[in-house]
């Protein structure tokens, strides 16, 4: 009996010891294991990964608030929501101005800025053309030349009147249609970043369908490594890695949304001038910037302008860098990335920085 009691005592002690050891290691590892959550907003997959030590409850709470925030942005700015502020502006085209929230006004105002900067290669009134092609939806189709010519007549950012005093927006011609698809996700990434900072989160990756904000850095390092997608391979195959901290990395490319017709690829960045998907030497452009809204605006803008004009434009903007990938597997980086970009795929050639290279 006594012998048995001793045996059970030893087993009990052993169990207590293992339990303590397990709890000790789970506590040690709590901060090392990132917490991640995925949702669907703004027509894309959103992923938030936080690397700080947070309780499950704190993490769930933060994500719930972020998703609520994203839903509010979508409710204001989506063209696919009947009573969004953008839909109201579109319905009132040629009729009257519409008063909107300061958030929507800010994004439209920023969008108009990039229209001006690109002389209309980027145009937030691209809506009728986006609608005609339907790229990214089940009704994607190759429209007739006549339909395309008729539709591009409704695109003109100069006819977007912004009244800052009243936060009101007026499209001066009927059949005009705003589309913030090229800039709203960047804005949303900034909002999420600001919220995380407010909650004292120091290290996180925000991924809004390829619009990335890298907050803080990886454990024991002073930066994050962000993969730059190979434009001709499935998601997750990288051309190279950019090393950044507290920056957004936003990419526009021919692989993001497209459909194939008679062996030809029709992608989602459309030229307001021709009415067809932009055709130039580029397969993708990634912009590294402080604000994701600028990264988003500039990635679509520089993609539309092409390598030479896009690079020239970036020369005039401070604090912004870029990685251009061409269809013939050349990679051009701006001088600011000289020490912060590593090529990882030998099918691609890293050219000298854009400034040094004869373009
Ligand atoms: P992004 O992926 O940021 O380059 O944005 C592409 C999205 O912006 C498309 O799906 C359209 O909704 C919209 N878009 C397409 N072409 C243009 C353009 N030339 N200017 C502004 N927005 C555009
Ligand atoms: Mg964009």
C-alpha cells in the first residue's frame, strides 16, 4: 500500500513537473507565435498578422475593430454598394453635388491629385470603362471597338468638382462614374496601420490584397522582408525581397486581375486614352512609400505611364522608391533601394538603378 502510494506520488510529481514545463514553454513562446486573421473586404482578401505579445482576447478585439473599420470604408467607397457615398455621387452625375464624409472626400481628392500628376493616365473617372470590361468578375468580356470609343468619352477627371468647404463632390457630366479601385485599398491600409499604432502594436504585417504595410520589424532584426511577386508564377513565388520597416509596399501588375481571350491576356489596368488594358513593357510595379495611399496611387500611375515615364515621375517625388519588373524579366530599382532589395530568382536580371540605366 505504502509502496503503491509512493509510486502514485512519484507519478503525480512527474505530471505536475511536465505540466509546469509545458506552461513555462507556452508562455515563453506566446510572443514568438504571430497571431493572424483573414477577412474579405473591399473585394479582396485581407490579412492582419501581429507579432507582439497579445492575449487571444486582445487580438480578437483588435481584429474585430479593424474589420468593422474596413466595412465602414467599403460602405462609403465601394461602387458595388448601392447606397455608398461613391454610388450616390455617380447617380447624381450631371444632376447635383453630393456631400460626403471627410474620409471619402480625402480619398477622392488624393485620387484627383494623381490624375493631374499623370496627365490623365491615372483617372478616377475610369468607372464606365471598368464596368464595360467587367474584369475580375464573371461577366468579363472583350467589348466591341464602338462600345469602347463611346465609353471613353465619359472619362475626364477635370470634370470632377471638389468643394473642400462643404466636402461635396460633383461629376459635371451624366454617365460619369468614379472608381476608387486604384487607391481605396491603400487608404484602408493606412487606417489599419494608424489603429494598430493607437493600440500600441509595434510589429505587424497588414496585407490588403497585395497592398502591404510593414509595421516595425521581424524579431531580432530591424526590418521586414517583403516578397515581390513573380508576375508569371502563382501567388507566393517571388522575384526578390525588399527589406523595409514602417513602410507600405504596394504592387500593380498584369497578373492581379485578368481574363484570357484567344490566348491574349486582358488585365485590369485600363488606359483612359485607348480604352484597352495598358500595353507597355511592364509586368508589374511595386512602390515603397510611407503612406499606402500614395503607394497605391503611384503603383497604378507608374504602371500606366510605363518604365521610362513612370521612373521619371518618381524622380520628382521624395521618399518614394520602386521596383519595376518588365515582361522580359528585367528588374529595375530606384536608387533608394540599392541596399534594400535582394534578387532571389535567377530567371530575372537586376539592372542597374533606373537613374544609372539608359532608358
Ligand atoms: P491597382 O490594382 O491599384 O493598380 O488598381 C487597379 C484598379 O483601379 C482596377 O481594378 C480599376 O478598378 C481601377 N483602374 C483601372 N485602370 C485605372 C486607371 N487608368 N486609373 C485609375 N484607376 C484605374
Ligand atoms: Mg493602385
